[in-house]
C-alpha cells in the first residue's frame, strides 16, 4: 500500500483500501485497509470508547512481521487477537521497515493524541533483533530503502541517546552509475557501519526501557513479543528483559526458517506462520492475563 512522508517518522501508511497482487509473494490477491488513524484494519468493527467509558484494549507495534506484510487484513497477528478478544479496542500500528526507534516515536505520538486515553491498554511490540540495525541505520537496511523518504535514527553520545531527525542517507546519491563513486560509497558505508554497530544493542535496550517507562507512566502495560533472533541473541535479550522487569514472550522457533512457513519468494512469514506464532502466544498470554504474577515464556 501507499506510503506518505512524515516529518518525524520518515514515512507512514496512507489511509485507503488496497487490493494487491504480487505473484512473488503469493499466488492469490490480498487486501490491505489502512484506517484514518493510520492503523491497519483488524477486519472487525472498530471498538470506539465514548466519554468517560473505560476501555480494555490492545495496541500492536513493530515492523512488517507484526503488520502482516504480504497478508490480508484478517491474517495479521492483531486480527487473530481481535477474534479471541472481540470486546477489546484492538489497533495494529505496526509498519513495514520500522525499527525500535520508529516505534518509540510512534508511541509518543499515540500517547499524546488529544482526548485519547490508553490507560489500562496493553501494548505489544513485535521485536526482531534486526531492528537494532534499523535504529543505527546500518548500510544493508538503508540501501534496502533506496528511494524511500528520509529516515530517523539514534546514536549514543556520552552514554545517552542522541536522536537524529529524519534525513536521506547516501554519500553519493544518484551517482552510483559511476563505478569509482560506487566503490568509494561502499568503503565509506563500511567505515560507518563499523563505527556504529558496536552500540546497536545498547541503543536498542535503552529504547526498549524508554518505551516501558513511558507506558508505565500512562498506566498501560508493555509486552515485548520476540519474533526473530539467533539463539545467542535470544538468550541475551531474555536476560535483559528479566533484569529490567520487561514482560516478554519469546516466539522464535526453527519452524519460521522453513520455506513452507514463508511467503513464496520472500523471507516474511506467511499466514500459517503467523497462526503458529499466535497459537504459542495465546498459550502464554491467557494464563498471564488471568494472573497478576509474572509468567515465564514457553
């Protein structure tokens, strides 16, 4: 679906209904609906809270895995959740190619919408460890967004987060047809990657902590849904989540590496993989939701 430039986030989904066909992803057509608030439809009537009514709700953040890239509205993780919790106000604000910093920026925006109270809501962030690369703008991510709007980023300065407004990146934009300039561009990106990559995990951890603290201040719950990462990366983040008191569920499984769990010619999860993830999530979430005690991941 179409995107629009945004001065803080770089890009946002453009409201509208889209009937899409891409045989590289799947043989059948699929539909996307982006609502007026720029969330993706969960294929159910909107649950609108009025006046002082207290709503129970869920907001889904993340990148393309949580958004449901290549899938129809009713196949996304958030849509499956809505089917099991029809009385809740469920919003899917995940956006393709967003990293943790994008999601923090979006979270700030959502929490400051006039008249909107997210007290009592649960915010699920679909986190993949490669979001680290997006926060610091490693070259494979930036080059994969060639032609995209400007990109926001963050870096460390004396141990603190330094937020950088969206801008377009590239040492020689538009001149890559010249082989020498392309070679110099490659070398400069390699140098930049080596300078910023060592800070990527620390930056992501600080961003996650800020998301947790921001939601706690608004009486909302923050849950990280871990969707991708190596065994060592999963272990490191699980330790971090436990140390910092961040509620999480680890859904990473070897099944998601299998071709039959992916879109046709694309590494994104297909509808069957999303359902597999969701079933495991629900096995964890139901007892968690019904208990005030922390529940370990399955």
